[in-house]
C-alpha cells in the first residue's frame, strides 16, 4: 500500500512538472487536479498501455525503443481526453505538447522513484 501511494505521489508531482514546464499542457484547480490526473494516467498506463505496446512490439523493436515515447504521448492524450470527459480542468493542446509532456513525466517519475525508494525492495537480493 505504501508503494502504491508513493507511486501516486511521484506521478502527481511529475504531472505538475509537466504542467509547469511544457507550454501546451494546462490545468486548473491546483494539486487536486494533479492527483486526479495522476490517478487516471496510472490507470491508463496499467490497463491500456501494455496492450498497445504488445500490438506495436515490432515497431518498437524496429525503432530501438523510440516508438515507446510515441505510445507514452498517446497515453497522455488519452488521459487528457478522459479527464475532460470527467470534467477535470486538464488539457493537452497538441502532439508536441503531449510528446514533451510524456517525456517530462517519465524523467521526473524515474528520478522521484529513485529518491523515494519506490523500487528499492525489488533491487534487494536475498542472501544465499
């Protein structure tokens, strides 16, 4: 449960960073919207992104993994659509904003996950 909450917090901070750094990403309502969008993004990345990655696996391999950035941008645009449907004040204007926003979210998530120790137990190995 602690890991899940830390991942949600890291994701919310990453969404806030994307809103602050990328000109085409807008949100209103402060941290509440960031936490709601982080929850939606987490669900989209858990439920839909693996299927999309599986279906586009040959393209991901052909581009040496760079197509995964395109998939992340698509997942961010889908998150913005779901947030708008739910009445949240979160919008991604265009494709470059989605691409760079997804890149910022990924980088901030990696850094925060390392600092918060979210995956620390996975790195530990049992002594044999």
